[in-house]
C-alpha cells in the first residue's frame, strides 16, 4: 500500500460532548445530543468561525450563523429549521432583487449563500415538517444559482424502476472531443447540490462531473440495501450513451457513507470505471453493533446522528438500526474477495464516525489493481484535522489523483 502523504498534521481538539438518547425513536422531537441548546448553538458558531471551517458550516458566513441561532429558542427540530431559514430567505430575496437588476454576480452569490443556509436548516436529515420545507427551499435556491453556472448545469432525469434518478451534469468545453468524467455520490448529510458547485478544479482540467444523492437521501429513488448500487449502475448506463462523454475514461468518488458505495463500485463496475476514490469509507467493521453503539456517541457529529443513519435504511430506533447494518458488510457480501479497479483510500486514523480499520481491511484484502492510500494519523473523519480541512484534502490529494488517472 502506497502512502501518498509525506507528513501529517496536529492532533484534533478536545472532545466536545456525547450523543445520547440512543433508544429514542428516529423521529423523536428532541435533538439526539447531550449538548444543551446554548452549547449546540455555540458549537455551530465555532465551526463556522474557525479555520478551516467544519461541517456543516463550511463556506458559511459566521454572521449568518449568529443571526440564525439567535432565533432558535428550543431543541425542537422545526425551531432549528425556522432559525436558519431567516438568513436563508433574506439571501434568497437579495438574489432575486440582484437578478432583476441585472447584477448577475451578486445574484449568484446570494442564491448560493441562501442554499448553504437552507442546507444547515435541514441538517442532517429531513425529519420534521420545517426541515422538509427547508430542503425544498434549498433546491429552489440552488437551481436559481445554477442558472448562472459555467459550464452549465444540466438537470438529468433517468427513468429507474418506475421512479427516476435525478442528477446534475456539468461538462467542460473540449473542442469537440469527448470528456472524461467523475461520478460523485453524496454522503449521509451532504447533497448533490453542494457537490455540483464545488468541483470547478476538475472542470478547469477538462473533466466533467455528474452528481446524484446516495440511496436513502435527497432525491434518490431507493433506500440503502444490499444491492442499492444498482442505482449508480443505471446512471452509468445513461452516461456512457452521452456522445459528449468518453466512456473509456470514467471515475467514481464516494465520501463518508458513500465511501462504501465507492469500494463496492470499484468491484461491480470494474470494467467501466478507470479509477475510484473512497474517502472516509465504511466497509465491514462500521456495520457491526459493537462499533455503532460507540460511534453514535461521537462529538464529531453535531446532532441527530442516529436518526440520520436510520432514515437511509428506512428504519426507526436503535434496535432496528443495529439489526439492519451487518447484512451490508462488504466482507459478508463477498465483495472484498473480488478484484477491483484502481482505488485511492482516504481517511484519518482518529475518525470516530467510521473505523480506520475498514480502510486497512480494504487495502489489505481487496484484490485487483494496487491500492493507494492517504492516511492522516491525527485526522478525524475524512482525514481532516485542525490544520487541514476537507477542501484542502480534495484540492491537494483527491482531485490531482483523479485527473492523473483519467488523463494518463
């Protein structure tokens, strides 16, 4: 296994609190967190104010966070959503005004700021009426922003099992040549909207991007199950038929929960994918009750981790959640016995959400093309710590590797 990093970074900051109420139903009114209301509000303010910023407050103005949290008076999920919709709606209206006046750049920035705040309003999942409303308003804000993107944003709708796969496609100018492409699958609490606007570096290098929500999230048509990667394969069926896309130069990226899908796709779609990145990847140990009963207490996650993880399965409550997970193990399914395409594995040793043991397992037992890895010994989930954030890891590690593999 090749370690791309030549040096690693400082230790993460002290523990912030513990997630509790693990036996509560997934749709309980109270947030699943031991933080008090004041502590919860201060935590997200801190995440927006520090450098690098931390999820879910990445690329969000701390002034907007302060305005939102000032309006939140209870731990009720609807109250949380309403608070963040206040600055979100203000930015949305500013975008409309700027657009009507022909101030396109100002409109773009306002719509994007609105989207990011709507995203926090429904974080980490749409498990209340106001959170669902915030999600829908976020789609409106993002599509308003997307009208002004260059290369253009194309909304793709692919028929699938009586429903549809909704994705965003952006292709670079290639002077008539077919473009290589990276398929991005979103994570537990990320959505395709943010991934569609955060990969300009690939587009600048002549590489197209396609993004869908992972199963059980956003607009995905199915929940997580042992064969839900069929959704990604169906999307690949569509993409290889597009005349602008080079079907011989396709890659796949999955981060956090979708690191699981990335490893699986590197095997089941080995013939069609030239390269795959799995960052923060679950594989086997993640799905065991012994890990989950500890991981659900992680202070890395802001709140509502059990409800978010349960909803992608379509189950409620701790017992049902713990019983569902083990069948998804890539080891149990026999995936790790089959050869894979080229694979880059990324994570932090001190990840409390996904065990680093899963990365080591995949690297050591998955046959096929040689595996490469970037491991931060002091890194949290996805490899980030207090000195290097997720955006920097993407820019310095993930994107260059994908470009190299697609262009070599």
